[in-house]
C-alpha cells in the first residue's frame, strides 16, 4: 500500500485498508474486539458500501470512505445527535481544503449538498449495553472527491466536477481535526452550539419541504431544528411538527 500522509490529532488512531466490505462493518468489528474511541477506518474502496436504509454506496477508488468509532458516555438518544457534529466537521473540512471554493450545505438529517446536489453521506450505527447506555457508535462518512454516481436516486456531484480537486489525505486530516474541535464542545456544552453551527449551513431552511413518514406525508416549510435535532416543519395553517425520522424532499 502506498504511503499516506494523513495527520490525526491526539486521541485518534488510523486503521487503513486498500479494500474492505464496508468501513462501518470494519469499525464495528474493531469495536467488538475492544478498540478504543477515536479509531478511524479508512479504505481506498469498499466492496459492499452502504448508505441509509441499506442503499448501496458506490465506492470507486479516488473518493473518501471513512468510519469513526466513538464511545460516548451518554444515552443512545443523545449520542445520535453526533451525526450533526460529523456533518458540521466535514462541511468545514471541505470548505477549508478547497480554499473556500466549495461551501457545503447540511441537509437534514445526514447529507452534505453543493448546488442542490449530494456530495457527502453520513451513516450512524450504534450498539448499546442494557438497552440505554451507549457502548459504541460508528459514524461513516463518504465524500465524492474524484467521482460521483450518475445513477443515484438523487442528483450528486464531486469536488473534481466542481473544479476543486483535493487530496483525500488532506481532506481526512482536516476532517478529523474539525471533529477533534467540535467533540469537546458537544461534551461540555451539549447540542446547542452544534445546532447553531449546523443551521448556518442548513439546506432548505425557509423553503417548502415534504416529509414522508411511515404513516403519512406532511407538507410545509422547513423552519429549523428543535433542541433534539428534529426537523421543524410548519404547515401553512401555522401548525408545527417535529420530525425525528423520515425522508424529506425539498423544492429544487
């Protein structure tokens, strides 16, 4: 394997592979073997990459495929909000390594968008002890650096297509540095500062949104996030709904 030039902050440990079935699956295997919080799995390609709801994730060599193992000392409900930490950290990393040329928006609940096209997906998976306390979290983050799928469910793009080619190693190094910045803030001050940072990049705020839930479909305006990270949808009548899970679609 070629030498990589990835620099990680103290407390983070790199596990790099040429190919793997899924970086999330590898991180879970490491967790089950007792790996410490801060383990970062990085692969050049995945043979069985996954997105939300089990969707296949195209994984050609040249893009970023990573999974971070964390062991937060909180409930699963609180730990789930770390998805927003990862989104903010990766958005800042992309903006930094592209010299400000690309400024991603954060799309609820777990994507990054540029010009209305997806450039990054985030997948959080967890394990718990005794049903409440968090044993570990694995948070996968994939970024279209050199390539993007042209047959995805929703339009996608890549940094190269945006005229901002970058080094995957530089992006990883900057991303983990931003995670290292935000994690202590989350641990000390809770979700509020994370929510504030996310909202400065919030995709579709103030615009029409359709939320497809298990039992019904809602239409209204995306007006923000509540204190738990749920999407706030306001109907034309003024009635507000808190949506904690579901598929959301914004006007183009």
